[in-house]
C-alpha cells in the first residue's frame, strides 16, 4: 500500500485490492487498465450525452470527472468552475475528490495537481477507487461484499458448468469460458455453450464480449488478445469488466421480479372477485333455507296420542341430524370465506368487501339466531308435550305399583299387633319384643311417605282428568283407612309392652341388687371359712401376735356381716311380694346368681361355729412361740460373745506374726501361750453347740438377736486353730532358716521391716509389683529375665504373691551363699590339687555319703565331652553348686 489507499468504514477494500502504482510499470497491465477504465467511464458518461477518448487528458479540467460522479451517484455536485485557468481546473478536481471522500473513501497521495497535470498513474488509481466505491462495494452475496461477494457470485453462477473454476480475477478468466458461462446462465439463448472449447480462448472471449456488447449493453472493455497475450491479466480490469456483468444481470432479474409481482397482483384480484361471487351465492342460498325452515318450527299444534308426538320428535331429530349440519358447515365456510377475503383485500391495499344489502355476515347471524331460537322453543314444546303424556301413563302405573306394594306390606300386620305374647315373656323377651316393635314403628314411619305419595298421585291424576279416577279414588281411600287403624293398634301395643317391661325391670333390678350383694357376701363367708380352717405356720412371736390381732379384727366385723345378711334376705323377700301383688308370671329363678337364701344361712351358721376353734389354736401356738423366743435369746447372748472373741484372737495372731519386738523365740513363746488359751476356750464352743441343737429341734430358722450362726462360729473356730498352727510353723521355719544361714536378729528385723513396708495391702504377702519395688529399694538392678528367674524361686507355684518365708529364704540365700562361695571354691582347689578337677571317687571319700551323692547328682549335667570321665572341673563344679549367675 504505497501510493493509493482507498478505505471505507465498512472496510469494503481488502489490502490485496489496494492500488499499487508499481504495477503500472508493466505496460500490458497499464494498457488493459486504460482500455477497461475508459470503457467503463464511457458506459456511464454516454447517459449524459458525452464520452472520453484519453483518460488522463479528458479528466484534467475536472468537468467530465464531476459529471461522471453525478451520473454514477445520482447526486448533484457543487457548481463547477468554467474558467480555463489551472486554478479553475484544480478547483473542479478538488470538488470531485471531496465528493469521493464524503462517501467514506480515504484518498492517499492522490491530489488535484497530479490529475490536472495528466499523471496517468494517479488518474488510473482515482478511477479504480471510484469503480470500487460505486460498482463493487455494494455487491453483497450471503453476508460477503465487495470483491469477496463478487467472486462468490461468479462461483455460484458458474458452478454447474464444466471446465469453469473461478478462484480469482485474473487467470481464472483467460480461457473465456467464465464470461460465456455467466451469459449462458442468465441468457441461455444467446450462446450455444456446448460448442465452446477450452483450448480456443480467443473465440470464447470474442464471443462473450460481442454478445455482451450487442445484447446486454455492456461495452467492450478489453480485447481478447490483451487477455490471452498476458501471463496474468490485470485483476482490476477483470473485476471492472465482471462487475458490469453483475449489474447487467441483476437489473434484468429486477425487471423479471417486477413482472412476476404484477402477475401475482392480477391473480390475487381474480381470486378475490371469485370469492366475492361465491359469498353472494352462498349467503342467498342459506338465507332462503332459513326462511323456509322457520314456519315449520313455529307450528305448535299438539297431538292427542303419544305415537303422533313421537313421530314429530323423530322428524325434528332428522332435521337436527340430516338437514341442519350441512347448513352449519355452509354458515361456517361463509364466515371463513368472508374473513379470508377481507384479509386478502387488506393485504393488497384494496377496499374492504361490502356484500349486497341483507347479505352481510351480521344479517346471516341474525337470521341464524332467530332460527335457533325458534328451534329451541319447538324442541322444548315437543319435549313438554311428550312428558305430559308420559306423565299421565307413568302416574297411573306408579299408583298401581305403590298401592300393590303397600297392600302386600300391610297384610297380617293387624293380627300381629293384637297379639298378647308379652304376658308370659321374660324381661329379655320383653326387651326383644320392644326392639321388634320399635323396628315395626320405624318401618311404619317409613311407609308413611308411601301412603302420602299414593294420595298425592291420586290427587294429581284427578287434576289431570285421568279417565279411571273413580277406581283410583276408591282404592286410595281404603289404603288411608287401613293406615289409621294400624297407627292406633301400634300405640296400644307399645303401651302394654312398656308397662310389662317396667314391672320386669323392677324385679330385675332387685335380682341384680341381690346378686351384687350376695356374691361378695358369699365370697366373704367362703374366705372366712377358708381362713378359719387354714393351718398356719409361724416362726416368731410377732407372727403369732399378728395372726391373733387379725382374728380379733375379724370377730369385730361379724355384727356388720350379720346386718348385710339380713339386708340381702330382705331384697329376696321384696321380689316375692311384687310377684304376688301384680301376678307376674316368673319363668325362672334369679338370672344373675345361683346363690339362694338357704345357702347364705347355712354358710353363716358354719362361720359362727369355726370362730371358737380358731381362738383355741392361736392360744396354743402363742405359748409355743414364747418358748422358742427364749431359746433364741439364750443362743444369741453366747454367740455375740464367742464371735467377737474369735475375731479378736485372729487379729492378735496376725499382729504377732508381723511384729518385730523381741526374738523369734519370744514370738514363738507368745504364740504357744495363745494356742493354749484358745484350746482352753473349747468348752464354751461345745456349750453353744448344745444350744444350737435345741434350736434346730424346735425348728427355729432365724434369730434376730444375733448375726452369728453356728456355721459362722464353727468356721471361725477352725480358721483360728489353723491360723495359730500355721503361724507357729512359720516362726519355727524362720528360726531354722536363720540358724542355717547364719542370719542375725538384726537382719531378720530388717527383712521384716522391708516386707511389712511393701506389703501395702497388709495381707502378709506381697504381689509382683510390690516385690519388684522391694528389691529395687534394696539395691537390686535387674532386667525382666532376671526378675522372672527370681520370681520362679520365690513363687514356684506362680500364684503371683510372695510370702514372708519365701522372701526370707531368698534374702538369706543371696547373703549367706555369696559370702561363703569363695570358701567353698577354695576347698575345691584343696581337694583337686594340681590336676584342677575332682573325681567321683574323691567326692565319696572326702564327703559324707548323702552329701557326696547329692553333689554327684548335681554335677552330672555339667560333665561335657571334653571333661575327664567321672570328674568335674572348677567351672563345672561352680555352676553345678551355685548356678551360672551366682558367682
């Protein structure tokens, strides 16, 4: 884009279309542009009666340039200057350039002076800018415009043609087939496209250019030789030429469109006129049919028979079913045609259609409304007449049916109401009869409506002058008289039933009252007899006193019970009095109970006989319980002394076993004195056993005077004897251990103090954690394996506790064995001499027999394959006697 740049706001010129003045260096292209642009300008200037011969000379004064712009734009430019001076020419050219700029085209490096001076390059660039703006820019095909739109238009129009492939505006047009295809597509009669050959471009081009000039009013802008003789024809020249084809054919298309539009309008007018004629005829026919039908529907002469009225109704149904529906369709079609016609006239900007007088849609609707109104009245009249005749027949039949049903229902009812079955009925039967009578009354009341309906039907038949009214009236009167008699009998039977029910209810209430009071009184007497004869078992004086008190309370209720007995007998007497007074027929005994007055009197007499017998039994049992209470107190007094004494001795023995006062011999002496005192207490235990035997013989199972049982005393006594014996044995074992290990009294006291300190539960034994803490406090530093080994020594049974004796054994071993280990091993060296081992014979010779065998048994596991047979070296001897961790 070096010299000429034409750009509009909608960007109709692409960069590749920019005017490149360097292209003018090619004489062939400049020649093509001169010829094409000149022809294009003359195609428009001839409309104003002028033309140009030399493009760079004829536009120098600006007059023809301004004229060209007025022709192609259809607008008036400013008045040109008519002077011959240079300044006048520049002014005219500037007016033309200003007009071009006002159309949104930006002119770069094109000035009036170059045009006035006849600059060919600038003049051609200006003309190309004008062609782009006024001939190519407005081309639009499927949302593309300018060059792209023109190219797309060419591609679409030539797509069906073989050997035509429009891709650009230069080499795609060299063979001339593109121009021929455009002409043939729009005017196929002008060119025989089938005879054209791709290898004869001159003929093709000349054919297209000649036909276009002769028939399409497109001037010949290029020579065929100019295009064929150039490797790449000038793009702007081809675009200008092709745009002329576009405008020529688009104008022809517009003319064809206008002709079609006129034909369409004429066809619409013809169709509208036909619709008007059809409306007039259809409206006339429909109005005539309505005029003939209305008198027939207004004929309301009634018929005397149901058959004749039904025939009229059938004729009316045929009218509704066969004759009227087509007319409804005609009326609907008439309105549709009228509305369609008015719409078409309105769309065609034609006056609205006015039908003939009396044939407007409103006139037809009014006539149709009158028809439907008359039709409705005729239908109502027909139905009313038919209903009237039907009602007469229906009422007569209905009267006969209702009368027959009522007469069948009343048959036997009078005899039933005169029965006196209530005189011998029970209360339940009377109530059943009353329920049955109430049901009959409800049924009677329900039939009241039927009787009234029968009377009303008879009355209506009389009013309608029914031919058989006398027989209807006679039957109706008979029904009414019978109805009144049934009402009187019903009331009389109800009164008799209610009077009988009241008497039987009074008796029933007395029976019920008798049953309600006799049943609990009978139960009371049976319970009293059961209690008075019941064998009682008591174990304490309080229990017998409670029984005695309850018996006295029972005797206090006897006077009130006797009053209740007399009241119950009085109710029974009242029933007997009513039966005798009103002569009531009692069908059976009291339905609420089987207890008779004789049975009540018999049980009462039995209760009075059992009371003194119960008094004697309670007195004897009271004396026996007093003797048992003395036995309880005697045993409790002794047990309350012996039990605490045993507990105290147990605690004292426990304290002695853990005390550190005096020597072990002193403790042993003290314990033996305790043992002697305990043995001397045995007679008191034996005496308590004797008292316990008396209690058992008396079947005494509890004793509130003491918490100690004989079993508790026996167990405590046995534990006391066992504890004193075990404690004496433990002290004796401690003395043996002390003497065997050479432990001093001071060490024994220290061991006892440590044991007592870590015996946190004061049970005389340490658990595993307490024992570990005790060892740590005494300076032992051991791992889990070492502690497990120690526990296997002090607790071989794995009870989880360490006794004081086991603790003493372990501690004495730890102190005594370690102190004498060196002396023992020195003795081994003396016996072994220089050979460093001891034989079995030497052990048997130097040691006592039992100790020698013991030592030999200990050494056996430690004689290895490298040892002398039957001998033990120094290390094996040490391990055999003290173990691997003792030295």
